[in-house]
C-alpha cells in the first residue's frame, strides 16, 4: 500500500460510523459491535458460537468472518466459512446469506483468486440470491488487483447497463485501477461521468487518486487543473492532496512552488504530516541539498511530528550519495538510540554508500552486522555489493556475492544478473558475461531484452561483430522484441568495425518494427559513414535526418562538417557551417576549429585567419586545440612570423603548443629573420621552453639563433628573474652538452664554463 493510500485508509478508519451505516460486506452495523483485538480473539469467539447448543444467527458469524478479513487473514476466513459448510459446493447452501458470500468473494479477490470469486458469484445467481453493490465492488476490485483492467471495465459497463447504480466505492475502485495501470485519461473521463450522472458525486478520494497519478506521471500542470476544478466545486483539499502536488513539484525541482504550497497549507489550517516531511527530506537529499533536508527534519521535530524509519533512511541516503558515509553511519546510531529498528533499507543504503566510495570490505562488514541483528538482506542489498565490486573491476568478487545470495535463499532477479553481465562486459570479459546469461536460464530466471543489449554491447566493443549479430538474432528466437537501444548498439558495433553501410540497413528494419530512429541512431550512423569516407551516403543520411522532423543538434552538424573536411570537401563543409544560424543553431568552438583546420590543410590561411578572428566576436572562446590548429597552419605554410606572434598570445593565455610537430617548432629557431629586440628575445626563449618538452636536438638550431639565445639569457637575467621553465631549460642535459651558454648573471654561476656553439 502506497503512502497516500495509507493516509486515506487512516482517515477513513478515524471517521465515526453512522448509526445505520453498512459494514464492508454490506451488512448492517450493530449498535453493540464486538471488537476483536487479535486473530486468536476472533477464533475463540467463533469456536464459542460453534460449540453453543443452538447456533447463533448468521450475522453473528459474519461479524467474525469480516473481522478476520479486515486483519488480512483471508485464507483463515475462507476456511472457517467452509468449516460450517456454508460454502460446500457439493450441495445447496442453506444457512449462508448474501453477506457471507460477499465476505468470501472479497477474501478470494484479495488472494488474487478472482476466478474463485466469480465462481461464487455464479453460485449466488444459481441459488436465487440477489447480489448487491458490495458483491460487484469486490469483484471489480479483484479484477483490478489481478491486473485484468479490461475485464473490470467490461464488468462495470454490464452493471450499469443492467440498471444497478455504482456507488462511490465502485467509481473509486475503477479510478484507482485505471490510474495504477497508466490509464489516467480514462480515469478523468470516468470522474467527469460521475459529475454528469449526478446521483453519485465524486469526493476528495477520487480527486486525490487522479491528482496523485498525474503528479507521478510528471503532469503537474494537469494535476493543478484538476485541483482547481475540485476547489471550484466546493471540495476542499486535504493533506493527501497537497502531499501529491508537493511530491510532483519536488520531482520537477520547482522549489518555489513547493514553498508556495506549504504556505497555502498553513493558511488553510492543514497540518503537515510525517508523509509531507518525508517527501521533502527525501527529495532534498536526492538533489544533494542535505542542509535543507536537515532543516526540514529540525522543523519536523519542532512541530511535534515524530520522524520515522523512512525519514532517517532518506537522510542517510542523502549523506551516502554525496560521500558523507560517516555522517550516514551516525544517523544509523541515532536511530538505534531513539529505539527505532533499522530495516533492510537502512542497511542497504549504508552498504551502497560504502560501495560508491570503493570501500567494499566495509560494506561486507555492514552486511555481516545486519545478518547478526536478524535483518535479512534482500536483492537490493546484494545488488549494491555486486555493483561495488564491479566498479572496482573485481567482477569475480561480484560473482561470489551472487553465489552467497543464492546460498542464503534470496532469488536473484533479472536486474541482478544484468548488473553482473554488465560488469564483465565493461572489463572486456564478454565470454564470462555469456556464461552468466546461461546461468540465468539454469536458475529459472528469464532474461530480458536488456540482458541481450548488454551482450551485444560487449561483443561490439570487442569487435566481435558476428557474435553480436548472432545475439541479436537470439532476441527474436526467444520471443523478445528489440528496442532502440538494441538497434543503436548493434549499429554502433558495425560502424566500429568499419561497416557503416551494413548498419544503415537496420534503419528500415527499425521502422518496420514501429521504432522511430532517434538522434542517437543518426549520430552513430553519420559518424560511422564519415569516418569510413562514405561521404555521399553521409550527405543523403543528413538530408533524411532533416526531413524526419527531428530537432538536430550542433554535434550532428559538426560530425558532417568534420567528415567533409577530411574528405577534402572544405567548401561544402563551410556551406554547412554557414547554414547553422539559419537553422537556429549557434556554432560552438569545435565547429570553428574543424573548419579552420580544413582551411589550413588546403593552405587557405587568409580564410582560416578571418574565421579565427570571428570566434570571439561571435561569443566563443578559442581553446588549446584551436590555437594549436592555427599555429600548425602558420608553421606548415612557412608563416613563421605569424606563428611566433600567435605563440606569444598562447603563452600569455596559458596555452601550450603540445599539438604541433617537433620540426615545425624547430623552424622557429632556424629562421634567420629574427632580430635582437627584447620582444623577439622573449618570444624566442618562450619557443625554446616549449621545445624542451620534445627533447629536440640542438643541431636543428641555427648558429645565429643560438647567439640570440645567449644574448637573450644574459640580457633578460638582468631585467627580471627567469621563470621555472627557463631554469629547466638552462639546467637540461641538452643545453649543457650542446650549448653551454655564457650567462653573466651570478645566479647561473653553477653552470659549466661557456663553449662556442657548434
């Protein structure tokens, strides 16, 4: 039962029953109703009546059966009814009444044995009893519980056609069933039908059910519209209504609206309950707003609302998700001090926190501790441990956790097996992952399409494309339907091994199976086609993308621009680049860099330089790669002076020339056009500093450049202290062995005596 449903039940239980009100089975409530505090109490009463000389009237027994059913001991209630031969199917029932049947039908339906309930319904009709609305409500609820919503709707329609008027419980059951199966639209239509019929007007429960469903579907605006309709009809919201809306707003991160609703609750004199505070604590923690969660907890205590296990679990989760594991541990200690019993969720949260930090040994100690305290780990607990081992690359450790899990009688689910398979694939052990898939079958766990997606991804990354294709075919043979992830992964694998044309074929297959290719699909294919130089096919695909109605992103255009440039079609690439603003797309630094690189490769430095100057004008900032592309363009096209000028800009901006080739940077020192100005000297030294990282041979440096270097070091050592890079250069074996510069400043007295450069 969800938190909202619990609140509704609590409210209903707290409401005083009217004098002539009916019980849940449709029987009249007695003014002196016998209350049973336990199952034993009810059983003793039953045995006492059975042993009486004269059996009491049937409604006395019905009270016992109804009480046992309310305690959710449905099988016991049915057993007692059969014991009195009230429901002996071998002969006519003579002692039972319609209320007895209603109790039995309700019990069968709660046990998800709705077929037995309908068998009793047939027996009722055969014996001439008149079923009442409580009979139909129990059967409709049973169909909803069993997930047979279509049958429930059909049965509901038949009831209405036969002239039986549904009541609030009938409509409420149908609306709840529709919302739980994602048919909220139909539930809203049924709500409006209630309003139009007039004989049974909806109350707060029906509205709350629909508002809660819309909020869970993140359709908060529609939920507020229902909220407005409700208040306009004079139905005042309660704490359950506000909790649903607050939960929906928290999921969307609309904190201002959350505060507004909280103020509105106060103005309406609606007290925040534990569920309200728990929603806030949970959502704040999941958003990393742990300080705000602590403030909510403090307010909760001030308002006299007792924090429960859920509150502390949510707070622990917040600390653990953000690496504050020791604080999370103290929360556990605080729970124990307050006399609370830590549950499996509490320990699972702590174990997950340790695993996220890579402390799986500590997580295992928590596992041992919880078992010693009598708290049995569940599938989520073990899965957290397995993920922890996988994150550390210790997949065999994850396998041992799986084996421990099975030994302790906890049945791994498909998600658990998938986690282990994914761990193996991430570390290149695809064959081990395949063995896990086989183990699933042996353990009676049915794989799903995600299981095969993991394997296909593993095979694709290992370039074992034939096995990936075989795995894809297995999906159909096992009766599954591939999803977009399946196709995208397989197409990515084909592109990875240089077979983008084979991958392209799967686009039509996707469409044939009702799956619309998305931007991931097209990006994968376009990248594969461009990388393999299938430019015509790439252009055709790009036109298909634009015609598909998908809103393309800059990354997709950058892929095409890069492919065209590498294929030597720089003008075509430039056309795509220039068309971006008309499509509502802003070129990013990668767009500029790709086109600049294309121009430089073709020796079109003028166009490259003009485009480079436009980068900052258009709101972008050049990065290290952009500068290096431009610098390399200058050097490759013998524009040394411009290269030196750009290099100085790079030095001032903190960028490095790591992308340039060694011989290109060496050309800066072999250029005899260098003069002796201070600015030139600083530029030359900066250039030499970059050369150090490449361990150049000094033979590449001209004698004139070396003379400039000697003068530069002598002059600049008097002007300003030399930086770390200069010291590194002067003290390098390369400098000492090949150059032995004669530096006059005393700070270099440790250098070897000067030698004439060779």
